[in-house]
C-alpha cells in the first residue's frame, strides 16, 4: 500500500508525494470534502445519564478519508 510522505501546498492547490515499493510519484490534490481541509471531523456522541436522561456531546476524530492531511488525490472530474 502507498504511503503519503509529503504535502506541498500553494494557495488552493497542493501536490501529494507518495512512496511505495521503492518508487516515488506525485499527484495533484484537492481539499477533502469530508473534513473540508481540517483533517478532523466532529460528531455527536450520546452520553448515558440515568438521573437526567442523558445528553449529547461533541466528539472530535481524525478524518479517515484523508488520514488527517486535509487533502486527497485529485483524479479529475467524477463520473456519474
């Protein structure tokens, strides 16, 4: 599996550099649509409280789509 080793950002464009099996290649990148470039996502988590009925609290987690980089490879226009 490939591994991102560097990320070069210039304004709204970026280049991801990958290394795998002794090879290096670069791909254009775009901001992650899941975390909007933050690298983290927020979700509501239920907390059990038997006296007051419970409540919701925010939970912050690492974005799994971009591995907390905030950028994903740009493979061109998406086809439907």
